[in-house]
C-alpha cells in the first residue's frame, strides 16, 4: 500500500509511518519544517517539505498522485493561535481532500477529536474553542465529499506504551484516554479495512484487540 500522511512529524504520524513501513508499505510524510526530515526518515517514510497553509491544491495533488490512501494527522499544535487552528485543523484537512480528489485517490482518513459535537461551553479557552470548531468543520467538509472517508476521534491522547486493545465505536462514547501508539495501530488497521469507509468512530482505551475492534466496525 502507498500512503501519504499529512502532518508527518506528529507523534501519531511518526508511529503510523513506522508501523506501515515495517510491514512493507510505501509511506510519504508531508512536513512543514525541513529540520523534521530526519525523524521522518528514521520512521521509515519519505519526507516531503510543504506548508499546508500555503501550498496549492495542484501542487499537493502532484505529491498525492499514485497513492492508495491519504491520512490527515496534522494540527496547529500547542501554543498556536485560534486563527491557525482554522488554517491547519480545518483548511488543511479540506486542502488534502481536494488534492486527493484531484489526484484520484479515494481513501481518506481524518484524525479528529472527541468533544466536537457540542458547541464549546461559555468560558472555554478561546484557542481550545477554535480547535473544536475547526475539527468539527473539517469533519463536516470531509463527509460532504465523495471520498471513501473514515473519521477517527481519539480521546485524550497519552504517550503511555500501546497496549493493543481499544474501544472503537460510533458516537456517543464517554470521555476517556487512549495512547498515541494504539491510535496509530487503529489507523493502520482502518487503512486495511475498506468496509469502514463512511464511518465516524470514537476511540478510547478498551479491552478489544485492535484488529477485532476495527473489523467489527466494517460494514
């Protein structure tokens, strides 16, 4: 399988790239900072330096062309502004979808966030509220496309070691945590399971093996 990951230097993205590369897949990781190329290469992926806030659909489509799937794992990151939550977490996700459609790549995985269905409560931090709105808007835009999309909403992410067992289900699902390693493993399994296209899924720590959990969500 040939996979392009947007936001390739993120913790989930690097672990996903390593999982895919270890099983023989071809992985291209899009990063903004050229200093991150070494980490991407160590994970087993080929880095492509592009700024998703300024690159054109056509240029991104050129790098996506020939892939079997794309994964949007990008984010503006801690310390970013409310404005960048929109330009990265929403607009860049839509940009990748447009590029995939232009390049004829049907499969699209979006890493979203839990807690986006309800409007931010009064008094919510401005940047966090912008993040939730951006993720929800990205979901809405991706669901409106003709892509074979799957949206994954992890709970609060931790850097604990992956356990290989999760709770994966359509919303609503209660609050909870999940490791970044298990999130990466679920994404890899979703890529292998086309029957999960068109599904919106919440992810938490749980007691079901990753492959079993993903297979259960396949139509």
